[in-house]
């Protein structure tokens, strides 16, 4: 076997083993794969052999281009750093109690815990949890230490995203004792592996930038090619609900809207009650309204007239397994699930089976329905309505009317007001005195402003959230973008069948498409900006937000390139439309919450945004590939001009491919730096990390046209880009909804 074939076989084997390991991990556990695969001698040997074979192949081919040598050299340095970490690093934990001193840390092994000596002594001065104002959502965990090294004493602070480093020992905040008098720190000693690995990351970053700007490199040659300058045209794909209602007693729309303007502590943040109402209604009905009633009317209907609303068929059952087995309609009432003749709560026995390990489709649907019914029960018990703030010594606590309020915490007059005001509202509503109800709600809002302190969002944040709640951005934009995408697609295909084979460039449709794209882009930018303003951090903390970001990046790229390549506008509309469609799907819950302290890092923001940029660009190579396959199927392999069109599509695909690979590499390794700063390890073989690496390695094969001659031909290139897109789907959706792991959004 030749060196090139051996190298390819080894490369494919490593990718296959990593993919298999992530699936094995789901069933056998992380400890098993860490010991049997990732930490095994043979897996390390395969990487070492791959590096050695790669160097030998470069020497054999006498590669002299500096950017290529630097790029591959950076991978060797990164692998060397990983080897040094593997053989010389030590990781453990140190548990500190208030006022106690220690100079050891514990390393857990399969043979038991082993104590290691620290080169200094640690003494815990204090441990504190900082909360977001008025909530129990942690903003940071802070440990203050005294470090003693001989005669030298140093004061140290360790918190999330804030490491203390001394004598090559790094301390990270890990956990704490329930009594708040103890802190658990992660200890990492890696004096050689981290510097070498970081050096490799720096070389990789330089190499990737060099690859894009190198005048003799493939990307700059591509930009100068006549094929790209001529542009192209083509492509195709597919596309994507409704509902029912009745009539129940509730507050008038205007009065319910006043309730929506109150503040409530929900999801560990203070927000307009409107937000709770919308999430509540979506959870039950699958939409933000019911039978002509607004979300606020639905919520207040359950608060004021719970028995009547429990007879409304607004509970939408998503799955067929539950409906078929229990013979239920698609829309049920809350009362449907309570029947004394059938033992009370009719799904109770199945719920117990679910908690005892029955994890099939039917039992998951039972658990989903139970969660929604419990939400209604929590509202009926008043637990969701934490609308009464009370500030003592600068600390604000939000109470529901049914909460226990200690005499020492709340003044008697305030406690009486909190416990009785909803009864007063009910009496006035029952009598039809809606003006009086409105006045009471106005007084509640003034009470909140008086007692809410700094826990209340600013006026701008409140207006931003109400605007965000009022406009279903993702729903409107996915329909608009997909509609325009298919309209321009069919126009392109129609123009291609004309004898003159005209293009979109300069046509009225092109001008309309650009105008619509600008409007859509402005609306999506507003949506992202509103979420950023509401939470105060970059909106990229969950699946819904990353889908919005992907769509935004694709639309940005489309607007930047559409003057030169008209077909990009079609690609941009369709791909962004599909990402927006995914964000619209109900499984991705667009709730806005305070994010974990460890996620509040600028490195994480860079990591996610750059990775999303890479995925967005690679999705456009997928669209180019699909277009090429459809074009060949529609016109036949021998059609006149087909070869030129396939070559033009390949050139456009490569235009996206090279910056995407640079962004993917940079994004992965910025993520590794963030993980090292936050968790104490730059690579932990989490499923999403592994699949991101697999994605990079699979797509990287396409750049090796010299070693893989088929990649120089348009059709194999397009087929490969279509097939490779499966790794992105696995990285994003497969890990989130099948494999799970630390990075899962599901």
C-alpha cells in the first residue's frame, strides 16, 4: 500500500473510531470511553502515527509553500501539546473549609483517590454566591483565599472565568458546600502541555489567515479566476400549521393587557408578566393565543376562573402514541386527565413507569403532558405569580400571594396586601367592575416600582421585551425568506431554459429580492438586538438563538456577495429561511433566562459566533452541491454548457469553503481556550467537541486536491459537499437531541 493510501486509511479510521466512541458513550457512559478509547495507548499511537505519516508525505511530495507547511506544522505542535498533557499533567480537587489550611489535593483514579502535595498552602477566607438582583439566579461564585509559600503570603480570588495561577498550579471554581462554609476548587498542573498547545493554536490561526491572503494560495487564485467572475445560477429544495378554539370567561383584552405590564419573577429573572403569559399559552396550546384570546387573557382566565378554563380543549397533544393508546383527541381539556372512575389522575401510573426507566415515545409524551398540567396546577396554586417585590437591607425578594412570608422578612401591612389583593381583583371582576380592576393593577405596578429596587429591568429593557413579545420574528421571516428564495429559484430555472440563458443580474426581480433581503436582514438584526438588550449578554446561549445567529450570518454574507454573484441571494434566502424555520419549531423553546456564570465569557461568544459562521458558510456549499445534482438530473449529463455551470458552482462553493474552514478551525480552538479558562481542561472529548473535530477533519479532505485528484473535478466535489453536510447535522442536531453531553442544547 502506498504512503498516501495508508495515510488516508489511517485518517478515515480515526474519524470512524471517534464517531463510534460518541455513540458508545451514550450507552456505556463517559468513564468507559475515556478509559477504553480516548485514554488508551492505541488511540494515542494512531494520532502519533498519523502525524508522522503526514510529515513523511509532505517531505516526499517536497511541499515548499510556507502557508501549507505552517498549517500542517501547527497540527503537529497541537498533537505534541496534547501528548505532553497526557503524560505530565495532573488534575484533581481541593476541598476547603472556612478558616482551615491545606497543602494537598486529591486525584481520583480507578484504583481510588490519591493525595498529591501542593507547592504552597491554601486557607479559605470566604465563599460567596453573587445573585442577579431580586432573583435566586447565580451571577457568580467567588472564593477568597490566602496562599502561603514559605514566608510569602498572597491574597487570591477564584471565581467563574477567573483562574488563580501560581507556580504552574491553576485553581478553578468547581463547587461549594451546602452550608456556604466550604468551597471546592479544581486543581490543574500542566506546565508543559498548555504552553505548547497554545503555541500550536497561535500557529494554526496565523496559517489559516495566511491561507486566505496568500497570493499564490488556492483562495486568492479562486478570486482571480474567470469562472468565479462570470457568476452562475441554479438550484432547488422544499418547504413547511393551524389551530382551533371556543369561548370561556376571562378579563377584557385591555384589562388583561394591564396585567401583562406588571413585573414577575419568572425563570430566575424579572420580566413583564406578558412573557410568562406567552410561554404559558405556548406550552399549553402550541401558539401564543387561543381562540381569539391573547396570552394574557388565557393566563388570567386560569387565575380567575380556573374551573371553567380547565374544561377548555386547549391542551394540544403533540404525539400520536399517547392519543392512540388512551383514545384521546388532538386537543384535550385539563379535566380529561382526571377521572374518579379510572383512579383519579389517569396518566399517573404511566408517569411512574416513566420515572422507573420506561423511556419510549409513549412515556415521554406522558411526561410532557404531565409537565404542562403541573404548570397549570402551579398557576392555580399561585406559585407562578411572584409579582410582589420586597426589599430589606438592599436585598430584594419576590413573593407570590400564597408564599410563606416570615414576620421578620415582610411588614404586616405589606404581607396583608400581598395575600389579599388578588381576592379583591376577583371580586371586582366578578361584579364586572373592570375600571376598578384596572385601578388595582395600576396600584400594583406602582407598588412594584416602589419596592422592586434594582431588581426591576430598565424602562428600555421592558419596552424591548414587550416589542420582542409582540412580533413573531422567526415565524414571519422564515415564511418571507423561503417564499422569496423559491420565487428567485424558479425565476433562475426559468431563465436557464430560455434560448438566451439570461441571468437575474440587473432584473427587476433582482432589485426586489435585494430590497426584501435588506428588510428581512434589518428585522432579524432588530430581533437579535432586542434579545441582547433584554438579557444583557450576546444571544447565543441556546439552540433557538444559534439558529437566529446562523440565519443572520448567511443573510450578511448574501448581501455582501450578491452584487458580484446574483445566485448567492437565492442561496441566502433559502438557507436562512430553513434556519429560521428550525428556530420557529416548537421544540426549541425561545425563553430568555439568565445564563450560567461560566457561560458569561467573551471567549465563549467568539467561539460560538465563529463556529456558527463556519457552519453557515458550509451550509452554502451544501446548497451549491444540491443545485449541481439537481441541474445534472434535470438537464442530463451531456447537456450543452452543463460542465461550465458545474465548474462555476464549484468555484462558488470553494468561495464559501475556504473561509468556512478557517472559521471552523479558529472557532474550535478558541472554544478550547475558553474551556481551559473555565473548566481547567482544553479538550475533554465531549460529544460535541468530538463531532466538531470530525466535521473539520471530514471537510479538510476536500482541500487536498493534489492527494485526492477527484476533488479537482466539479461533480465529485459537489457530491462530497452534500455528504459532508451530514457531519454538521450530527454536530448540531445529533449531539443536541440524540447523544447529549455537556454542550447539548436539548
